[in-house]
C-alpha cells in the first residue's frame, strides 16, 4: 500500500476532535483511544479541537483539554486572543503547523461526518482519512442514504419524509395507514440517537415529531421492525473494501431502543456479542448488503454499518457511520479485533487508505481552455 516517506520516517498527523454537535464529548473519548493506539515511532501527532461553537483551537490549548484541564477554562483563556472579525477565525489555528501529512478527523455528527470538514481538507490539498465530501454528506443524510440504497437494491426500512412544508398533511392517521401503528421518528441529519423517538399513538407521534424538527428540517418516519436484533459490521478499504465479522448489541427488554444513554453514558446493561453467531446464510447476506451499500454510497477508508434483523431473519440496513466511534464501548475497532486486526494495526490501515485515496484523486486531470472573445448569437424576443 502507498505511503509517504519522510526524512525521519514519521508522518505528521493532525488529530481533530470535538465539534459543534451533540457528540462533542464522544469525539473526545474516541480521539483519546486513537491517540493512544497510534504508534509514536511512526507518527508525530498534533491535536486540534473544535469547540462547541465550531472554533478550532491550536495544539497547545487542545492538548491541555486532552489532558483533562476543564474545557471551559481553556476556552475562556483562548477566545479573547481570537480576532472574530477575521473570516478565517474559526480555522486560523491551522497556521500553527505547516507540515501536516494527513488529517485524521475524529469528529462525530455535524461538521465531521456531513462533508463539511472534508471540503476544508480538499481546499487545503491535504490527505485525510475516511470518505470524501459527497459520500460523507449523502451518508449523513438518512433520507439521501435511503434513496441511494433503494436504487442499489439494498433492503432498508420503509419510511415517509416530514418537513415543515408538508407537516400538516403528515397526520398520525396518514402515517399509521402507510407504515403501521408503531413508528420511529428520526431527524435526517443527526447521529447517535439524538432526537429519535418511538411513537405508538397520535400523542406520542406529535410530541416526537415536534422534538425531531428541532434538530433538522427533514424528519424520517420509519416503520418498526418486529422483534429486531441489532447487528453491526465494520468495513475497511477503498475500491475493494472488506468486512469484519459481525457483532450484536443486546439491549435490555426495558429499553425502547439502543439510545444515546446506553451507547455512551451507561452501557452496563448492554450485552455485546463478538462475534455474533448467526447462520451462514444470514451472515453472508448482511456482509454482502454492507459491501454493496459501501460501494453504492462511494464510501472510502472506514465505515460501520448498522442493521436490524427481524424475527424471520430478514436483515434491514439501518445506516452507515462514516466516522464511527472509537470509545471503549464502540464496536467498530472491537469487530476488527475479533477479525484479527489489532487496534494499532487498524489505525495504520486507515491512515494508509487515506494517503492512497489522496494519491488516486491527484491522478485526475483538469483541462482549461481560454475562451477568447465572446461571440453571442442573435437574440429574438417574442412578445
């Protein structure tokens, strides 16, 4: 696999974390684990944290937060130094380091997974790990993801889309007649169960929809899968991706679904089965669906795919996570560990795939032709 070689044989990695999403603190946990797993004989690592306001802090300030100094205290010291009248103020901290070889974003949710930060890396003409602008943006938007999956023939749950413009028409009667008497309500552009509700009647539907519309102007209303199993699979690679063994998330019967609380705050009641034992047929079907979705969405580097499997062993692809969590609870690295790839080796591969994708994109040619004088045809206006 292609790699950059430097005089000291080390790559300079910019590890980005934080962000202005509800997953800000999750990102900080993931970044810690990734930093600890990076082989320091191979990488020099600089830290950059986006605050909850979306302002990038430099390495020294970010390192203090990384080491446990209260974030609010550091921000109180740093913000007065920033000239907010400068249009580049939110990213001015990148001036500190001029020899970055690769950006490693660990920013979950908004800013990190929606194509925004990828666009910045592209403007900076630097390699970065993970998927590009379009694939990230489409995969972050649950509505757009389903459109691509449906075109590619990858099974997913039925849904209807509610917006402020059509909300009056999307009554509970209209929804329940088409999707059943139990549905899930999900903002299209949010992650980690933020703004998600289960509705079984008109009151819970209206309340859930009201809350979901706080987080996005597009809200999916999805059918409920009967007695589902939560199955996850990790994907790694660029043009020829490969899949890990499968993992299962067993949520307590008292919980409605795998929500933010038991994902990141208290997972003591969750059972993670690694690898999960399923029939060969079902394992192959889920793996094939995940790879097909990865290719159809144009994903690169890494992604975790989440599935629901109903009581008849029919799998439905829930959604891709293009920058999956690397917390102690997160299954992406754990599924690769049970598949034979250590944490440190996984980081190495993700970095190399980022470098390889950058080199591949540099092979695309652009031709520019001068237009010269402008010649306009005769215009004919009809009254």
